[in-house]
């Protein structure tokens, strides 16, 4: 592809490639945001700042041929979401590089992404060093991940997606970790949001499970009718709606109690 340095496959210091990445940063970010749709990071979010620091880290490493540890202290990141966004950034950069140069560019960037993830985890690990892993929690997560139904854990006060499974990511057109910390209503058509809030409010007022038909919207803006069931779960001072969804044969534009 015109504009990409011919030496893109080199692993050592590559000033041309570093310059290319810097000059295309806005194009890469635009492409990434288009792919993420409602899950694109807000400009002022910690994840967006982490992406900016990642771009600087990558450019400097490629230009110098040596890695310098990124400055991540002070960033309170959703680790899983940030790592998913890093992958989305690499996908966008490879797409802009083109079919011929994209795979070589990806081969250079992926090891840098992996090392940046290590820095994120080590920074976060200092804040989470106390306590032991909970085997029961791991079993629950593994079971949720195997569900064929799409699963979302939604904070009923804020509407924020606190957890999701791979089936939810597939339904909405994203890596599931990219959904974390995103406003669930971003994936609901405007006309259907009042109905969703009615269901979430009901979950906050009582312990009874809810069943309803509803509309969702994927990253391309396509309406998705779903048959949903929701269960209330209180934890760490928050109340979550644990929602399971199966696609309907025909999409709907509102929520209808079953």
C-alpha cells in the first residue's frame, strides 16, 4: 500500500515505520472507532489515555529499536476493556496498511501489545495484591463463558455493562471485553431505551426475575430482537441485572413483558 514503508517487516529500529504510525494515528483511531461503534472509548476516558500512551510507547520502541516502560501510574483502567481496545487498534492499523503489508505490520505490533499488557497487569497488580483467587468465582465465569445465550451484567443504577460473555460479543459484533464499562443503552435503539430502563428499575425494586422481549443494536446499527430474562444480583454496594438474551426470529422496536 502506498505510504507504508517498504521495510515494514523489519523488527529492529525502523524510523520510517514509526513516522508512518505517527502520521496515520488519526486515521487509525477513526477506523478503530468505526469498528467499535458504541463501544469506542470516550475522549476523556482512562482507556483513551491508555491508548494514547500505547501509541507513544509503540512509536518510541520502533524508532529506537528498544523498549522503554510506559508511564501508567495514576490510570485507573478497566484492564480487560483496555486490552480489547489495544487489539482493536492493531486491527485498524493492519487494515489501513493493506492486505500485503498488514500481516507484517501486525507481526511487529503484537509483541509490543503483549509487553504493554504486562505493564498494565503489573501496574494493576499492585492495587490488587491482597487476597487469594476465588475458585468458586472462576467456576462461575467459566460456566457463563460457555453459555450459548448472550449474557450481560448491567449496573441497574448507571446502565453500565459490568461483565459479558463471548456470546454477547458475537451478538453485538465485538470482542466481549470491549463491552465492559460501556453504557448498555448505547446498544439499544433510542425508541426502545425507555422499556429497558423500566425493566432495570423493576429489578432494583424487587427480587423477582423478569422475562421480556426487547430490541438491541449491534455495532453496525442493525436492530436485533431478543428474548431476555433478567435476575437481580447485589454485590459490593451495587445491584446488577444479570441478563440472558436469545435472538428472536423477527426484531422488535420495544420491550414487551412476557
